[in-house]
C-alpha cells in the first residue's frame, strides 16, 4: 500500500516538474549568427516559428540551429538593401519556402548582382504592423543610412539594422551626406528613442544594447 502511494507521488512529481521545465524554456529568443553582418533568428515563444533578419551570407550554423529545433521560418526580413545584409535572401527563401520582406525606398539596392535577392513582398511606405505566422512585427521606417531603412520591433526587441549601433550610428554617403545624417538622427530621435527605455536593441553590426543606454551614452545623439 505504501509502495503504491510512493509510486503515484513519483509520477505526479515527474508530470509537474516537466510542465514547469517546459514553461521556463518556452520564451522568445534571439540567436545571432556572424555572416557579413549580424544575422538574427527571432524565435517566437511557441518555440516553433522564427523569422530571419538580414541574411548577409549563408550560415551553416543558422541552418543547423533551425533543423535541430525544428523551426518553421515564417519570413525573411531586410532592415535595408545593402549587400552585406541581403546576399542570402534567395538561398533562404528557397530552402525554407519563405517570403522576403524589404522596403520600397531601397528598391534600387536589389539590382544587378543583387537582383535575385529582391523581396517577394514589399513593406508599406509608412509604418505598419505585420503578422508573419504567430509573430507580430511593428515596422518603423527610419530613413537616413538608406532611404528604405527600417527597424523591426518584435516582442519588445528592436532590430535596428545600420541605423542605430552600440555607441554609434550608421554612416551616410554622397553630396548631401550632412543632410542624410540629420535625417538619420531625426529618425532615431522620433522613431527609436520614443520606444520604452528597456527595449533591447540588436544592431546590424557589433554588440547589442538598449534604448536607455544609447539615449545616455551614444556620442552622436548627445
Ligand atoms: Zn548598411
């Protein structure tokens, strides 16, 4: 009799501890892969769906990760159309049967040797809310570094492309460089620095940061 109740207790303990463990690992994640830029995998809290942000080059590590976790790629997102952020669009669109999203302001970035990486779906010219599977994405247009630069806000995490870096900002080019830099700073102040302080920032290059840290420490914005 005693033995039987022990056994029931053990079974119940196993069931409860397993469900607890499942809950703790079941939160949204960001994985970073070093390609020509930072290529990110944002994984929804369901642990099943993910989006690829800025596939700058093929990454065997990313592919292994997707396979090992059995992830479904709900879409491929481009923060802007510079070669070091888009050069594996076609590869991942093909192997994951996924759509590619980019901003029409950068349409001229997808020509010549980058023509194969052209988005299958253009983002709106204005800020929008995008749903890819179960993943809710707020798209913020932040022109400056390029005219089609966007930030993707997903689950309180900002993927800032080459607009906002840890203690830096993206460079601008050309005759109207000063004007473009002012445009970029204005984009950061109005669209990014208005996000909650605790927002984690994952830039196109370099280490991650937060909105609060950049507000206080970024030399280009102070
Ligand atoms: Zn760039």
